[in-house]
C-alpha cells in the first residue's frame, strides 16, 4: 500500500517542501530510504521502528521503501522521523491516510516515541505562509519560536501517540499563538553602558557616528586603553530592530541550533566576538552540510574582531565580499547556500607587536620593520572597507581616578535613533537601509556637498591619494555626520571630521 505525507527541509535559512512517500510491498522484510538522505536521515530507520513498536503500534514485517521528493535535493537531519512514522501507520491502515492530506509534520523521534526538538523550526513555519497548508505539527520544544507566525497553526506534540490521536481527531490540541506586538514592547538592550567609560570622549563621538550610519570601525591603541570595553557597548547605542530584522536573526539562530526552548524571539542585536584562531569556514559558514558562520550569526548586529592582525590572512580576506554584498555564499558538494551577512564590523588592533608605540609613558621596543610587518597583516583592500579608524589613547592618571561622568548609552541612543529615522524616510524607496550601505548612484543622489566641502575633498584626494572606495566612505561618513546635525547639505566641517576618521589613509603609522 502507498501513503503520502508532507514535511520540509531547510536550505540556508529558507524551507523547501518535501513529500514523504511510503510504499509497503510483499517480500523479504526491509527498510530503505531514497531521495538523497544524509546519515541522520538513514539512521531514522531504527528510530522509527523502535518508536512505533514501543508506542503499541504494529510495525509491518514487509518491504518498506521511503522516498523523499524532490530527489535531487539533499535531505539533512532527523526531522523526517515523525512524517516517516506517520506515513507507515497510514500505509498499514492504522490511521486514516486522508487525515494527513492538509497537515505538515516535522520532528525527531526517540526510541520510546517521544519527540525531540529540531533545528530550523521557525524557517519551516515561515515557509508555510505562502502555502495552502496551514497546519504544522512540531515538537513542544520548538513551539515558542514558531508561534510568532500568525498565518500558520502550529500544534505542540509530545510524542507519537499524541500525534496519532490528534490526527485521528481523538484529542483536541489548541494551536500555539504568541502576541508579537506585546512581546516586541520588551526592549532587549545591552546592560553595558557608555556611562561607565572614563574619558575617551572623541572615541565615543566616533562610535556614535558609526552606530548612526552602521559604519565599520577599527580601534587602534595600546593594551588596556579600553578598546574591547568600548566595542562591547556599541550594541547598546544601536537603534531598536524592526520586527522583520528580529525574525531574520531568529531564523539564523534557529538553523544554527542556538534557540533555547524558552525563547520566543531575539529582540537584542547580536554581538559576536570570535577568537583569532577561528577558521575561514567557521567565520563565513560551511562544513560538509553548510551551517551559518559567525558573520551570519552577527547579522543585524556587531561582529567584533579583537587583535585583528592575529587572525589568519585567508580568514580576514573572506570578509571582503560579505562587507560589500551583505550576504555570503557557501559552495559545497551538497549544494550552494546563501546566508544574510549584514553586520557592523568592529575591529581592534595594537599599533605595533608590543602594543606601546603610541603609549605616552611606556617605550616601544619594536623595529620599524617589525611594525610594518605587523600592520601589513591587514590588507589594504580590507582597510578600504572599514569606514572609521579611531586612535584610542591610554587614559591619564587624572582620567583614571575620576568618576565616570560621561553620557549614558540611553542619551547617545536617542540621537542615533533620531538619525536612523531620517535615513528610513530618505531611503524608503531605495535599496539602502543605512548610510553605510549606499551604492555609487545613491551617493550622487543623497550626498550633496557645498562648494567648500568639494574643495576639501579635492585636496584630500591629491594629498592622501585616496582610493575610489575611500572617497565614497568619506562621503557616506559626511552624510551621517550631517544627519546628526540635521543638515540636508554635507558641509565642509562634516567632510573635515570624516577625513579625520581616516587615520590610516593619512599614513599615521608610517615609521
């Protein structure tokens, strides 16, 4: 007898419908799965068999063939356990096959028939929004994240027995729903506050500009100057995410298996700080079966790379394309996957191997060759993609002993949000989302400069030998600085400040 049920698989952060076909025929007892299953899918044979028997159902001693269609897409993970089990029960007449027609099932079975959580539950739920099938059966642990999608009725299932009883209409289960608007009122902001930072006022100004326009930042300074402390406080001054941004982040975390059962939605902008020993595959995503990397996990948030020159050269170079495109494409034998990667890069470095080149008290013992070799680990093309270069000086004894009395993150964030609102109105019909993401044609349209600013830019190009990309970065920075002052025209003082944030273009560290 033949039976069909429906499930789904996740490719990247999107789901794809999978038809699960079960054929039970006469012959020697056997159980085979076709349709490009991976090891976890093939191992479902033993899990399904034990679960069916331990739940009191009959497992047929016949030849069982399971087809996962479309057959040219690789199927991964244990999420097909439940639909395969339901299909076998339908094919053997233990449940009515017609009751499976309008339902989608996903879940991993334990040997006693209980359901374990799966990865990518939110992606599967969103994938049903445009489908005619709006009933989804999921393990209870996945319900929190999936219940935010109103268009789909998601039913929490505890075990195989409960799934069969619900399918047959023997019990009633209420679909899980979450009030997204009420949940969204909770402001998931960082507890780290800029009010705790002593001194460093010009650094705070530079980071405010970076947060207002979503610009990439490089912090340069000796050990103990506060580079890491400052970087960790950047998420606290970024504008609140939109619901769409939060759902996108939650989808990535769901695929990566980072969503705890108690969590419904990610409301805080991510802050990822990988160690400098990370591989290029771990940074961009990959593996035999591609998974999101650190740059995708930092999507709509901050990616912090401390001790930037200590990262391997090939690891740093893979950042170049994602910084431009806001996406990363991973190619493997199993397929090609594209992940979103719109992040703010915040990097920190010492000015020399020992770190004390710019220290007012401690002497640097590095040779010019050592300094040049150390800084050359950061390639020119990568530096070109970093908008703001900030020199972080060591604090004086007076600054260290005084109480922290600077502006709080809340005060800075108000100005950032106000500037963000200006950008939203300006780019509501364009592709850009932040000033930092303006393309060449959009720069010409949205970055008007006065005559004095034009003259200053010409002088900067001649004196500093700016690349075309660095020129665009200065204009984008000028646009953000002008927005902070509510100026529609980019003026000379805005351009002057923007040029001041390009210290590496000015060969500040040449020995």
